[in-house]
């Protein structure tokens, strides 16, 4: 099944293209870098998604965005010209909320992450705290005396870690205490991005924050972002997604394509991600070692599909 | 050479004890948990160190303390009743300073760590910045625009990471930029402690901060604390420490004892560390997997030595 090199959709004949389109019923697509850039649709991509829907495909948007609620992401999608129901947005925060609800979670959640995590939890009646700055102003011992206590620790039943620009030693100290005091305290994370690379700088990713905590507490977090299959386990279990008849579209090999492989899906890499072509070429230098990162198909932009049909 | 279980010095005959004392000329000893607790000497230990010196042993204090200068540690030692020359204190910060001096380092050092790192660097004329709070008050994009730029990045030739209670996302962002922009930028760390455990709480260790940065930048720091042999490489190279005739004393198997093994030294674990007996028992449950953490000898307290001779 896995190829040494992805097939470029541009090189398929009309017949091959029609066969390919008939090979899946469901499409999972990443958002940023595939559908839009910073909320602005990539040329021709809204039309390509419409075409897929016209052809009868069920389309889901699967994002690793851990700082926005499902509703926020849905608004971005609508604003960029994509017509998608809110329930078709699959995001780490909603995955975490559903996981807690399924377990009838009644304790508090400590959040190292964005306000969006809190609002999603509040919406389903789960109490939480943590987002925003938490800074150690005076002495470490004073902070510990004031903020690290067992009463609070016993109330906390889950620590959720996502992207947090206010990540701090004080937050590490608290998470370390809640997770260390109570072995049953859940430890969950939104996504696994090491770093976000931009042309002029890089921004540390959730994974960097998470490994710091994992190192202190000596256990691993359950992860709700791609490439972990957990994020669509429910969709597969319920039969809404049949892996053998599903296509995963993404722009990052080590996240989206690996996720596709982890779930047993067919995969398509698009070249509109900031780094996708560079990353693909690196991976293809050692295909045998990188088998799970190699997509089945490649297309310069998802927008090209309309021209190829 | 490695034992399934350490020999307890208390069970040696006078003759065996004398033979053991004749088996080494040099002693490297950890400080906190072996010599003192929070600056107060452990009962009988100053007398034990005096005895070793009377017997002709050369004694060095080897600490992983990455928040104090060598001079501060020397003052603690003197205040606790240990008569040791300042040059016999081996500490990560002084190791880092010597490493930079040996390379005629002329750029700036960015410190994620304590003020002590800056004062040791200033003392030898190396410019540095970083200690203290660095908090992201407004928007992430504004912070990046103001604080993350290439001019500064080109001036930074080393990033030093130590224990830092002011560790923050803003600091990660800067370190990530300096190390990412310039592959020649040195990346160094004081010590490798995952976490500091106390009865009522735990405090994240330097290693937790370090892995966060290593995850972002995709490379490993050169480490100047135990168990890395780097910290006494110079002592061995110069012949002042002859591994086969040297005893390492410590209270943490995975740091001090492993360090002893890494340097080819004989090892003695003391039971005065907060966690040493518990840790040893855990390790002895799987001796074949934990060979490098098992000390050659054990003694409840270093102070006991005076009674055994």
C-alpha cells in the first residue's frame, strides 16, 4: 500500500482521476495550510471542497488547533467561505470535553492552555481554572506556601495542557503537584506540535510544554491531537468513518500523513503548507525509514482538484 | 566490580575497613544530603571529612547546585564547619565559565537561570543577560515584534540553562530564536535533575526546563552537572584525580552513583539524603537493569565513618 513516492494528482489521466475519486466516500481534511492561511481561504479551495461534497463525499475538518473552541473554528471556516456544519469540526478541545463527559467527570480541571479550553468546559458544566498569566513575583517558597496545597490538589481531577503563551514555572509547579499528589488525576494534552516555524522566527509548540511536565511527573499525557488516532476513534467506532473508504488531506507529513496512517486512511499531501514540500523532500531522502510519513498522493494545492476532474 | 547489592560499611571488620580506606587517595563528595541539609552540617560529618583528610585523602566537593556561585557554595561549606579551599568546590556554573574561557568566548550569553550564573560570567568579563522575570504581558505577536530579532540573535553565542523559577514562555521563545538562528550558538546546561522531591510538594528541576527547549530547537545541550563526566574531565585529564584510586560519595543513585560509574570511580551511597534509602531499595528490585545505579558501598551517614575506623 505505502509508496516510495506519492503520486502527483496533476499527472493522473482523467480516467485515473475518476477512479481515485471513487476510491473514498469520506474526507478528513486539516485546516490551516490546506483550506486557509490565517483565516483567509487558499485560492480555489472552497470550490474544491464544494466539488467533493457535490460528488457525495462526507467532509470533516480535523484540526490540531488547541487554542480555539469548535465554534471559533467553525466561524473561521464560514468566514473563509466554507459551508460546513459545526458538528463536522473535529478539534482537540472538543475531544477532551467529550472524553471527560463520557466519564461523568465531576472534579475540577487545571488548564495550562488557552481561555478556549475553559469556555468549552464551562459550556458543559465542568469547573476549571488556569488560563492567563501565573507569575512568581516574590520568593519561590512563598509562592509554594500560598499556592501549592493538598486541599486544592484533591479537588483537581484532570490537568489539560495546550498551547499556552503564559506557560511558566509557577504553572509547572501546580501541575506537578496535582499530578504527583493524585495518581488518578487525568493528564491530557491538545496536540503534539514541537514548534511552529515561521520565516523570521519559531514559536515553541505544545509538545515542548508537555515534555517539561512529563519530565517532572514521570508519566505521559493522553493526547487528543493528530497524529494520535484518539481524535477520531469515536467517528470510526460509530461507523461514520470507514477507514478503507476515507481520505485524509494535510500539509504536514509528521502530523497529518502519520495520523492518516495511524487510522488506516488513504492520504493526500498538499503543497500549500508553509513547509510541506521541503518536509516531503527530506522524508523522501530516506523512504524506508520514513514510510509512515509518505503520503499516497500529492497535489500542489487542493484548489487544483477542480481543474483535474 | 559492580555488586548485586552494596556492602554496608557498618558490617565490615576493622581490618576490612582499613583495607577499604587504603583503596582510595581522592574523595569526591556531593554536598546537600551528604554533608549538610539546607546549610546545616549533618551530625558528625565535618569530623568524618577531617578524618579523611588526616588519613591523607584529597577531598573535593562536587555539587549539582546550579543557582549558586562557587564562592557561595564555599561560604555555605565554611559556615557548616567544613574546612575546604574554594578551588576544591566543583560546581556546574564554574564548569561552564571555564569551558567558555578555554574557548576564548567573546559573544554574549543568554541565561535561563539564576543571577549566580551572571555574576560568575561577569567576574571573568563575559557579557550576559536573562536572569529574573521575563513575562509576556500583551499579545504574543507584540512580544515577538519587540523582543525577537536577528540583531540580538547574532550577538548571542551561548544559551545557558539552569534552575530558573522565572522560566517562562517568553524565555523559551528567545532561547529558541538564538539557538535556531545560529547553529554555532552553544547550548549548555548546569544539571540534569528532573524534579526535586520534598515531603509536601515537588519542585520541577532543570532537566524539565531543558527538555522543553531541546524539543523546540531539536538539539541537545552540553551538560555540566553530574552524572555527566564533563564536570570533572579536567581533574582527570590533569592527573589530580586518578579514577581507580578515587571514591565518589553521594545520596542519589541516578545522579551521584551513576556519575561515579561514568568516571570509573568507586562509589559510596549515604542514607542521609531525603530519598536515598527508598531509591536504593527500588533500584535493588531490578539489579540487572539498574547496574550502573548500584553503589559499591553504603553507610547510613558519612558521620558513622569516625566510629568505624
